[in-house]
């Protein structure tokens, strides 16, 4: 793998960053000591890094196979999490490509990385040397490490594999690798705090029911796309689970609540007023549909629409705000251009565009939804 860092090979890689990789794989490598598969792996790595972790776009960095790239956290989410943790000793039990470990360990003096894949660990070790970052690297299965470990860390971090032996996605904690439920007691005996990254599809009520030591849940979105659920565990007896809905790379404020408050929240209902509010996807994932209505002083249009309204502008709303008015379907001009939003409406955006002969895009919006009185169409003012 070191050979691929030779300048002449790196120049070839950089010259082919925009080349069709499938076509490139059919060619013979111009370098006898390096296969075309290895070259394409590095090209793909640089392409992914450009969007996902640009801090690695520098000389001397090695990239792993595509699956490891896909499973890695983005620079944005890792950087966010790094601001939440500090202490003396940090350990990542599932280091992978090391993106989370690189950022999360910033506020710690001693850093340990556990990774069962020896080739992947060597890539991370090489990259961290290039980046001037120090750590203890251990090639071992985390279960074996935990079984023999006598040390207590300030923070244990892990990102369990979410695919089974047949490469199918799994979500329940007992189906992950490692089985979180089977090792949670050992994790808690080895650290002051345990932090676990999970799939954005996992159910929050399920998490609260199977992890008795959980005290915090962060729902992290980037540009309104929910990327991960992060849970925090501790041996300290904490009565309530605090939850945070974060939408990175947006102006949305963090929406904070106590887990379970939604069950006692009350939403006032009303017909559309001057302003229309659509919560960001982190909040929709949290399911705090009544709570955000109550906390923000907004009226809800319908129990299943998750659209809110007010006569006055609520400036700190975590989501999109539109100034809109109700429009009759007959007044939608053919060939006009709108962005289409549907919420609790029988037709999909593509069907609506076809039915009303609407072009997609532009600066104006149409929202097709329902209020308590029935189906309505809202047009941006």
C-alpha cells in the first residue's frame, strides 16, 4: 500500500479524479507494482473525501475500500460530536476509518483505537502519522479487548456494524455487531460515559426501553437529512433523558426536550394563518408533533399533517417558514413553476405536477395538505 504514495502514482490518481471509474478498471495499470483496483480505490476515496471529509485531501493520505468510506461519519457530524466530549482517556472500540475518533478525541490526552481489520488499522495509523495525531492502535476484536480490559476510560465510543452476515441492514441493538445489549454492562463498567452511534431509522422509544443507563439522545441531521442517532450512557442515576434535534449546516436552532414530554403535550388546532411552519426532519424523527406546537405557540393544521401556523412571525422556529395564502385549485395556472410540498395529501408531487401541468422549481411554493376542514392548497406570497 505504501507504493501507491509514490509521487508519480499520486499524480496519475489526481489526473484521473474525474475519469469514469468503471472504464478505468478495464484498463491495465501503468504501474507494475500497483493494481488498477488499488488505484481506483484511491480515486474513489478522494472523490468521497471531497464531500464527506475534505480535511483528508492532502498528500500522503490513504483511503480504504468503498464500504469503509460509506460507513464512516462525515466530517460535519464528527466535528459536532467532538464539542460534547472531554476528559483524560478516550477509546474508540470500532475505529473503522477513524473519522469519528480523529475529531472526538481532540479534547483527550490519551487516545486508543481498536479495530479488528488489520489492513484498515494500518491505513488509519499511516494517516494519523501524516496528520500529526497520536494514538495507541490495537488490532483486536472489541469483545476480546473488553474481556481482558482492567482500565477505566472517561469515554468509550462505538459505531456498531449495522449489517448481518448476508449484508442486510439491521436495526435492533441485539442484531448489531457487536450486540450492544449483551455488552452494555461491560461497557459501563469500563467507562464513565459510553457514546454509541446508531442508524437514523432506529426507534427512540425502543432505545429508551432497552438501555436503562441512557441519559441523552441526539438526533443529528445535515442539511435536513437525518444522518445518525447518538445515545449517551452513564452509571449515574439520571431521572430524565434529554433529547436534542440538531440540523447542521442550517440556521435552525437546536430543539431540546425531555423524552416522554410529547405524551403530555397539547396541540391547539387551527386553519392556516399568515405564516406556515414545517419542522426540520430531526424534529419529525423525534416525533414531537404536539410538543413543538405547544413550545413554539403554534397552531397545528391537522393531526397527521405536521404543518403549523401563526398570525405573527416566530423567528426561532427549527425548520422552514413560509408566508402563504389558501388558493383554489382552479386558479393554478398551467405551465406555471412551483416547488411542490405534500403533507398528508393523497397525491404525490409527481402526480400533482402532471395533474396541474406545473413545472418544477423556481422561487414560489405550493403546499398540498389537509387541515381539520379537509384538503387545502397553500401558495407562497
